[in-house]
C-alpha cells in the first residue's frame, strides 16, 4: 500500500461527496433520523496500515453487517455441519426481510437474510461470558480491536417497530425452527443489529477476515481458517441482499451491507474496507458505497475471478 491508494481514496471521496441520490432507511424511526449526507471511508491492510477519508469516527449501528460475525460465532461454537443443519447456504433472490422462505430441508435459505440471521442468534451460547449478549459483544469486539456497545435508542426502536421481524420469529417458532425461547432470540438479534461502530472499526473487522481470521492490530485469532472460508463464501454469494448476484458480477469481492448505510468488503490477503453513507438504493444498499466499491475493484483489478488479479497490486 502506498500514496497511490491514498490518492484513490481522496479522489473517490471527493467525487461522490456531491452524490445526493437515494434516501435514508425508513425501516425504524431511529434510522430515519440520521444525517443523510454523512460519508466516510476506511481501509485497514493485513499489515495494519490505515487509510481513511471523511467522518471516520462517526458512530452508526452495524445492522445487517452483524450477520457476518454472528454467523462466524455460530460456526466457531458449533462447527459447520451443525450450523448447516439449521440454515441453508443458497441465495434467495428475495428481499432480506421477506416474511419467510424455507428450503426443501425446512431451513432459512442462508444466514444473511433476516430469518437465517435470527436462527444464528439463537445458536449463540454464553461460553466465555455470562450471557449471550456479553458473548456476542465480546466476540465482535475482538474483530474491532476494542469494546463495543449497543445503542439503546436504536434497539428500542427496532424492538417496538420491527413487526416483520416479529412475524418471522413467530413463523420460525411455528415451524419449530426456533424453540419457546424465540422472544429472547429475537431480542438478541435486535441488540446485535444495534451495536455501534464506525468505519475504522468495520475496516479492522474486515481486515481480520482478510488476514486469515487474525486481527492485524491486536494479533487475536478470531476465526479458524476453515470457518473463515465459510464466512467469505456466504458473503460473496449472499452478502448484498438481492443485489448479491450483480455485486459478484461487477465487484467480485466478499461483502456485507446494512440498512444504516454501511458496506464492509474484504480483499482476502490484502485489506478490509468500510464505507458509510446512509443514502440507500431501493434494495437497501448504500449508493455511494456501491460506487466506491466498483471503482476500487476496477482500478486495482481486485475481482476474485479476474485472471489478471495475481498481477494486480494496490499501489
């Protein structure tokens, strides 16, 4: 990494700062109240170098990006065979909050849609910490390199207004996919979506995924190599809602978006990158975030299926 990448970030930040298309999420009152024009980009390499532009210390809620890390924790606690018995690994082509859609084995289609992510929350057990909530926060914090906390206002807003998610939880209970503890499971899901991060945190979390599951700053190993492969695979195929196929075609990198306006992308062996801009397209993805990601992939030939990628360097 050198000054050319730093110049690239400055260039795309300036280029898209004036793009005011899209609107903030209206899913919950707490999300609709954010500053629509906030914009930040952070990148952290597997060597721990940091490159940033914009409001990189501005906190926002992690929302669906949390699904990547709750999936990782479920894999670490239970192993892939058990996790795959509870949730499928196929894209749906549906909206992320479709009321419910089960595969031929009576599982949610994948852990990146709400139904699958709620099931993943139900698999988290208190092992190193006293409660599920503390276990989840501690695990996410290992990726971020610092202690994280839940935004109580957003949590309450989601709990009180997340009627679709309540419907999903009730149907999962109806089909005996969740147990009688389904209310507590959904409560944990609302809390994980309400964790506060900034783009620096998310970029370091992505860099940990890029660095064989080891945080490049703290040195903490967060994820086994086998489980990391599972996480990156599902991010590649299902991480961008029902835009995932186009994303794989155009950008070609593992990624996860959230309706708060964050996008996390991973360049395996190179870096993690996070963009925050809360103006969304109709699918719930950050408009500026997608445009920055497309330029990053194209400029540095980072698409994982590009034969020139082995020759490409970010420089």
